[in-house]
C-alpha cells in the first residue's frame, strides 16, 4: 500500500488504550491526495470509525492527533490538528496547536495518532520513533500542565521530547478543557482536553529523529525557499512580528471597535491601552518566541514585576484572544490583572476563550440580577473583580462547589439550566461560546462563528471561499498566519510546495475541490451527529442589536443579512436550501460513503 | 589604535592579510567578542560597553563575498527558538530537514528560554585531544578552515567511545542517530547557512548568530558555559525576580 512518493508516510499509529494494543494502520496515496492530512484525513477516520450517536465522553470516541504533509519540512508554520467528537457541540471537534509536536511526530515516522478506548489508569504515552510505550501517570494526577510536562520529560529522560498534556480541567472532564503543549500553547476549543481526560491520558510525548521523504527535492526546496522569504519579509507582517496578535488589541478596542467587552455588551474599550501590545512592550514582555520553522515569532513571554500579587509570574501573552477573554471581556483594565488569569487558564488546562466566555456570561447575569452571589458559593462576580474571576476559573477547572457545577458545563448548557432571560445574554454560536471579536463590527467573523465547520471559533475564514481555502491549509497543518504573509500567493505557494513534495500535479481547480470536499465531509459529519442545518446555524441574539457606542455605533446584523449569508454559503458548497449536503454534491466530491448521513 | 592592541592575542596576524580584513571588519569582530563574553547582555548595552561605533541594526545588505567564516558567535538572549538555523543546517548537509543530524541545535527549556548550541571552534579543541585512537587520531583540526574533520571516518569508534562528546566543554557535541559518530560543525565551507537563516528573521529581536572570520577569537569564559548554566543565566536575566522560572 505504501505508494506514497513523499510528504506522507502512509502510516497511522493506532493505540487501543483499553487493551494496550499498539498497531500500525496504513493508507494509500489516493486517500492522501483526497483529504491531504490534518483535519481532512482525521475527519474521514472520525466519520468512518466512530458510530453514529457515540457519546463524546465514552471510550468509543476517538482522539485523533493529525499532522499534515508540509509538517516536518522547512515549510514555515506547522501545526497539529486534534480531532474528536466534541462534548461541547456534539458535532465535529477539531482544534489546532502550534509548537514542535507536529513535526516531531513526522520525524518519528507517523502521519497520525489515533487513540481509542480508555486506559485502565491515568497514563501517558511516549513515542520515540517507532518505539511506543504507554506509561503510568498516576503520580501526575492533579498536576498543572507545566508540572506535568516537566515530569514527563524527566521520567523519559528526553529534554528534546515535545509534549501534549492536560491539566486538572481535562482530568475533571470539564467541556471547556484544552490540550496544552510547551507550557503556553493550546489546542483549546471544543473540549479536546475533556476527551483526552475521558481516555485517562494525561500526556503524550513524542521525539523523532528521521526526516520527511520528498518526491522532487529540488523543486520543493525552491518553492519552500520562496515561501520562507515571503514570510520573513517584514513588509508582509508589519507590527505583527513585533507585537504578535496583541497588535489587534489596541486597534480593535479603539478605532476598529471590534473588541469584545463586558460579555460582548460593547466593542469600544479605550481602557485597552492598559492591556495591549504597547503596554506589554513597556512593562511586561521580555522575549519573542517562535514555533519551530516559523519566521513570524508571534509569541511573547514576559514577567510581572513589582506587582502586589503574583510578583514574578511568568506568562505568555497577552495575545489577542486571551487579552480579550481574560481582559476587556471581564472588565479588567491592567496587565497586572489580565496576565494572572491568562496564566491560570494555561496552567489549569482551560480553554481561554471558552472559559473566559462562561465567566463573562456569569458576570453579566450577576450584574443583571439573574444570578445571586449565593448561587455561586458567595463569589461576587462583577465586571472588573479580579479575585472573583480568579476563583471562578479555579472553580471551573476543579469542578468546585456550586460555581464549578454551574459554570463547568459551558455557556450554552449553563444558560439552558438557568433559563428565563439568561439565554439572551449567552454569546454562543452552534452551542460553543464565541471568541473575542464582536461580529457586529468584525463582519467577517460571522461566517466562521455561525457557519464554519466547527462553530463559535474565530479561525475558519471570512467567506465561503475563504473557509474552503483555509481548510486546505489546515489539512496541510499550516498555521493560518503563515499563508497570511503570502498574500495573493497564499494558495499558489501551498500548491507549489505540495506538488513536488508529494509528487502530485494539483492545480487551482483541484485545490478548490479539495476545500469543498473537506468542508462538505465535515458538514456531513456534524449533520449526522448533531443535526447541523439551517435552523441550528445560529448565532447569539446580541448580534442583531446595534453596537451602543464608539466609531461604529449602530452597526448590527439583520435577519435578512444573516439569511443571505447562509444562502450564499450553502450554495457555494452545493448543499440544499436547508444547509444539508445533497446526494449530487456528495457524489461530485467523491464522498459516496457519506450518503448515510442524509438519512434521518 | 588602542582597541587593536588590546584585542585578543589569538587573532592570527596572517589571517588579517590573507582575508583582507579591513579595520571596520576587525572592529566589528571585537564587538562580537565582547558580546559573547556576556551572552545575557542586550545589543544596545554592548554597544555602550564596547564604546565602538554602532553596528547597523538591520543585517547589512548582502555583500558579494566576505572572508570565509572561521568561527561562530551566539547571543542567546535574542534567540526566539524558531529553529531556522537548525533547518538550514540539515538542509545544507543532508538535503532535507532533520534536526537530529543538524550541527547546531536549539532547545527550549521550561517553556520560556531558548538555548542555541553551537560549536565555538576553540583553538585548543578538547575533542581532538580526547580522541584515543592511535597512532593517528580519528579527528583533527583543519588549520586552513578551523573546523574539526575526520581523518578517516572509519577510524572513529563511534558509540563504543564517544570520548570527544564527553570532552566538549559546552556539551555541544551530539552523535548521529544511525552512525553514532559525532557531528562536527564544518561552517558550511566558510559560509555558514545557519547565520544567513537567522539574519533573515532576527530583525526585531536583534542578532543571534554571527560568523567570525578570525580564528579562535573566543574566550574560554563563554565557551565553557554548559547548556544548564546558560539556562540559569537566561532565566535570571530575563525573568528576575523569578530566578527559577517556576510557576507562581
């Protein structure tokens, strides 16, 4: 079967945790060309191997760690795609994490790792090239993500290993739990941490010493050289390399008016001056940091100095999402308050966005008198109350007391439980708490929140074509910042690298087809599992009310605009009026195995 | 020309002439030497400390061909851990990206500091000294290029010995995962690829790697820094008052 010319090994590491049985699964080059890798190929296996209606927290669910063809080469910006059935949305669960895990997985000779079943006791997995071990992690129970990673590296005596770990939040099966890597990086959204916790896996370490095969080395290196030079060109990422995503904090809170503030009540927040990139440059950041192979170094590490609390706290951030979800959206106005919350989420293994969303929701309910302090263990959760926010994040991760039980189920389920007016203030799209951009002014965020393959996430693309292109990049496991620096050569750079790498001859048309195919496959999966259709492709009520203040005051979505967006989106992929893939388009995309998803 | 007289003695007179070192290059070299003796210092402080004319912030536009590099220098504090040097190194030597066989490597420690490890091309070469193979040592220092070379790779005992690896003061030497023989930096024949790859993306952070055309312009005090010591120094200088780098 191994007819791969390059880019793919055609090898999947299949670990049955229940029996401890470790096997190798092979797939052929035809499948690789159809789904590329990353989330595309992983969704294929998810669709095929997880029976319809599986409980996301049951051993039958799969946790698929998937790398892409361009990872492990000099192509900049590799990421790992984590795929599972989501305990948050009930549909496709899929999130990405940067760092070295993905390329080390390739260098170890694997395209993908499938975890199935449930380990009898808390364990971690060590992959050293083709040696795979399942090891005892009971000593790491309850440890935070940083400690866990250090303990794993010490136990396997390999400081070069790259780790994925979960913190207390994942162990306690909180649906807003993230999978963390290298202390500060997260595959956060849609509850991957909880799925990993449900499998009794505390961590996975990988170290590879091989290389990725290349079909036509000369042509590939030439194309990659061009891509690297474009990424390294400062004019293509102005300010971005200097400030990272925190650049957007200052822009969005002030003249762009896109910064989610106080649970999305407004998007105008001049106080962001105390949270943004400029403030962090002067008073917090110490060092730029990059993922392996990347020219952008968007991460910044810093230390709090001379503060009353948390003096000497080292953290990564603020980046845009965490700076909002642990900053303006909770009413924080200084780094001294937002940074400890960001670091706390990372250490406890919480999804910064999901957990931040549920805490800001709680704060608004409290302010509106819908929730009383006694409902959440006497915590006076008001906007700007740092101590209350800190306690709430801890309560969520440890499922502590009444607050933990209520907030620990995520924004959507919590609003449902409280009932009454509460769901009106819950800012969720497709059951998941939305991210840090207010879609009323950040118009391009609406498609990704409401219609994208996952729902509620901010990274799936701003229009139908953008969403299809993005998923191709994601299936090659490229960080989407990198094609961003390639501007109008974003797609052609990917094609120019993929072809000589894998020995293919993909053209623009096939590139577009692959995008449509993968999005349709993901839709078919979510439709089969969670019944995704036009009626469920919704967004939160507040998006249809006008922005109250700032340069873009009055901006809002209307029902007609939203309907038009849906129509365009469904038409682009050839789905029916109800937002469900048709038999015709499934055939056209070569997804005949998805026909069963159309049956009720 | 006091600066010239005070410069390290190890600068070989001949190399000046043979590679056409002008005074400007020479001064830049001495700045670099200061820079590396105090790896934790920022670039601006170094300029002040050395009192020499400021080197341009951005990497100089590509000069046609400078004198061949005879050693490397590193400013660890500016490293972002992007591994571009590692990728460039293995690309040049093996034709594909394979960090396990690269002659330079970067390790991120505790998730917060990046420690590049390079061969310092020291003049006394403890690795050669440690080689037990007789009558002819398996490795030697090439006088022309200032790199360590195999006399004959078959002479090297590999995993059975690895005395050179143990002898390397900054614990730089690693072994090839298959041959189990040490990997020596060959400076890419005088034009180090790692330096070029680094310069391409270190504009915001300040220079990290530099090629030096002099032989042995490096003092023991910084060559002898082990990775663990480097980590300790970096955490202290970057994250004071949290000198352990642990969670708080």
